[in-house]
């Protein structure tokens, strides 16, 4: 990965410090998330109505706390926290493990721990701890051999298993995606990433068109053959991996997923099959977004939102409230702000002084981007309901604080980065 950064240096793009690295309290990378928090707070008030039972004030106060926390974190050099990352990672694993024994169950999912004075969601913390630990493992390492994948795989598989069986399908997908992006940033061949990512296709084909696997699995073997020096061995490993995935798919489908998760994966293709049950969220979400038109009904004025037609709209389906009350124009502006933040994070990843810092920021960017895309697809009916929140907008204090901490880490890296003309 560091070779990618050195190309900028070789081409003479170094220049003196730019003004973006100063005045972080008013940096767009902090102000934009805070603005999104305030807008979503008003949407939450519209959804829940009565101030006494509304979470909007909690959401906004948590956002301001996260804003200040991110600002202070931006002054901490990441080299100082390296020695704490492994203990942090294992503490996260322990908290994920404790959920199975003392976790709090909400809406059929056991994902929260109660410490008495506060409750939090360990799987949200696991996203950040996985990014940090994976960056530490991949630091100054180029993935060019199969054995180079052993330690990174262990780092990801342990939290992934604990999260998947909570069950939390959405967060487990986030871990897989951020891992693939970080491995690519470490110079891992793109063919290897495709071989890993294609396991999802293998699973889907096994459940829908198993005959196609006769052609599909050899294709993964061909990708392995053309991307490794030990062509035969790696091809056999790739084919064996996908055969194993196919064999395990019915087991995971039967025992790894709850019935409501199976319904979500099936009904997004045809929510009208169960319009009052599993397909209700998707149908009402699309109706709400469509009813907003170009300019929307106005903040706090959405009829479907005010009447709570969409269950749990303040969390996973906050975008549907945005679509109804601020319309296509409001949705476009919010998405532009999101992708502005993503672009700036990628810029910081290119500026970073070290592989470790660059990997952290690219992992954060991948986490945000995947959650934005999947949540958007979910609310407009282009994807199944997976429970993935919209960063800075979906209600959830743990998620919101972790997102701001991630921004603070990115700003800390920018503060100490090489200054590149971008």
C-alpha cells in the first residue's frame, strides 16, 4: 500500500502544509456529521412526536458530545495508542462473548450490554476495533502469499463469528467489506479479493440455481490460477473453499439465521407476498420516500412519518423520513455531504505518513461507504432489510459515538500527514 503513496511523492506533489490541517473544530469533516445529526434529530422528533418519549434530544446531545470527543482525539498521535490496540481488541471480543450470557434482547436480537450506568452495543465497537487491529497486522505488509492471510483472517473471523450468531447479519457484512478493502490497500491481488467476495455468490447460487455452480466454482479456480505463482495449489484451495461454502450454506441458513432474517432476504425481491408482515417495512418506506416528491412536505410535516406508519423508522429507516419531509432535493444534498466526507477520508488515506495510518482511514471510509449504500438500497427496496444503520443519522448512541471517534482518528492522521496537492 505504501508504494501507492510513494507515487505521489515521486511525481512532485509535495507542498507546504495546507489550511485544511488546521482549525479542526470547524473542519468540514466534523461540521458535516454534526449537521447530519441535527437534521436527523429533527426527523426523529417528527417520527416520535411527543417530546417526553422522543429520542431526538438524546441523539443531538450525543452528537455534540461526539463532535467534541472527535476534536480532542484529533490531537492524539496514533503512535501513542498502538500498544493499547491489542488489549482493546480482546476487550471487544470479551464483550461480544458476554452478550450470549448477560446481553439485553431488543426486538428479538440480543446485542446490548448493560453496565448499570449505561448500555452499549459491542458490535458497533467491534467495527472500529477490527479496523485498528487489522491495520496493525497489515502495517508494512504486502499480501503476496497465502500464508500472509492467516493472521489477518484470524483477526476478522473471531469477531465476525460472535456477531453473526447474535444474530447481526448487517454488522457481519460490514466486517467482511472493510476487510476486503483494507486487504486491497495492502497490495493484495484483486483476483484474491474476488475469490473471497464471491463466496456470497456461491451461497446464493447454491440456494437458487445449484446447477450453475458447475461452471461458477471452476471460474474461481481460474482466477486463482492466473494470480499466484503456485498456480495448481492455489487453484485447488480456491475451488475447495467454494465447495466448502456451498456445503455449509444450508447449515448456516438453517441454524445461523433467525426466521425473520430469512424472511427479509426473501421478501425484498417481492415484498407484496407479505404486505402486512415481512414486506411491510419495504413497502411503507418506498411509499414515504415517493410521497415526498421533489421538495418534500417540510420538516416535521410528513404524514406517514408523523403517524408512525414505518416501525423503527428512527433507526434503520431514517432515510425514508428524510425522503418524505425533505424530498428528492434534501436526499440529494445529504448524499452529496456523505460522499464529500468519504472523498476527504480517501484523500487523507493517500496523505498518511505510514501504512498503519493509511489503512485505518481507508478502513473507516469503507465502513461508512458500505453502510450508506446498503442503508439507502434497503430503504428504497433495492436490497433486503439487514439492520445496517445510516451513519450519523440513524438513532443509536453507541454507533454515533464510534462514528465520531473514527472521524477524530482520521483528523489526527491528517494533522500529522504529508501534505499532498489533491
